[in-house]
C-alpha cells in the first residue's frame, strides 16, 4: 500500500516508537497510570469499540488492550516528532485499540506528567482520529517493523470491524438500544418510593 508523501520513513518511526514506549513504561508513575487506566471499568462502556472483539471479556482483554493502546500512542507520537503535524500524526488505529487510548487519556494528570518527563507529546483528537486501520496500511507496516505482526484480535481490519458493527447494531436494536447506544426506548416507569 502506498504511503502519503507526508508520512516519515516507517523504519525510523518504528525505532522511535519503541524508544517512546520504553520511556513511558520506565517512568516512575507508569504503574499508577497503568492501574488507573485498567480501573476504567464500569465507566468504560462503549457500544462500538471493544465489543467488536469476538467474545470480548473486559477483564481478560483489558491488559493486552492497554499494551496495544500504548503502542498506538507511541506510533502517533513518533510520527508527530518527525512531522510536527497533528493531522498527519493521526494515523489509522483499529477501533478497539482506539477505545483503549481513550481510557488512557482519561488519566490526564498522570499522562501529562509522564509525557513531560519523557519529552513525548501524545497525539489524539477525536475529530481528527482515524479508526479505519487496514491490514497492510502505514500503521500496520510501522507496527510490524517495531513489534512484529499486530495481534488480529485487537487490530481488526476496518472492513471486518464494520461488518461486526452491523451485527452489533442489529442486536442492540433488538434489545431497544438505538444509534449504537446513543439512544434507547427503555421506559423505566415510575420511581420507587424510598
């Protein structure tokens, strides 16, 4: 797959991404950041992110997803360092991996201190993100150079993710949840007197 002329050399990005990830994990506050990100449990509900993972189980999947989210943020940070362009740095990420990055970004104080100490800028802006990751694209190429083949359980190709979202949408609607969980038709009735 051809890459945009604005994207830096994949080998350079892969090497820098590994350095960024190592620096983040070596930070004194990384254990607290990791615990806080993984604690994002009952509040961590999305109808269209992690549920595209086949037979998803938040308890079993959250730790591997954290690793994949860290890798995704490291890739984007490396691209940003080499381009100084936030839009270009929003490289495609798989839908469930992107959702995990939201759990990490929801720890703003810890993340800000870690990135300040490591000299890394985290790139993520919802209106610019791309969750249209495709096997063989630039993200896939760089990830593979850095850490080997992305785990297909989490790095779900965009076409397959859309197929799964269609299945989920139908099931949600059967249960009364509309617009991928953004609306529902459930009437809770009268409040119970206390």
